[in-house]
C-alpha cells in the first residue's frame, strides 16, 4: 500500500519486477480481506476507486483478481484472463483497520 500509513493507501502489486497500480474494476471485498490480512493490518475498512486519494505513476494492473477471501497472501489468488480498460483515474485505494 502506497500512502500515509502501512495499512492504507493505493494498492500496488509487483509483477515481473515492475510495480503496478491495481485497477478499481479488478478488485472486490474478498480481495481486500486477503490484502489486509497479508499486511497484518486487520480487516478492510474502506475500498475506494476512481483514484480517490491520488493517481499512481506505475503501470496499471488490469486483470481481475479473484480471491475467495481465505487465502493467506494475494499471490495465491487466481487471476482472470479478463482485462479491464483502466487508466490512472481508476487506481484503487484501500484502508485496513
């Protein structure tokens, strides 16, 4: 999470040695539960899209993450081959407890 604290900010993932901002269309509550748990930050409090707290300058992750909610880390979650048409206006912001 890129932001003011360890447990809130713009979500970025490392893919092929490149940091990528996660598109808000590719993320849901189950995904948020896994990310917050992986970061040892409790439960998700807010999931906001539309670059609510600023746009990133990283590449965009446009594939849909499909966590069931019980995975210990996000990289264990399946990823859909479906891609969303996203721009930096669609960056996801996540706040964990």
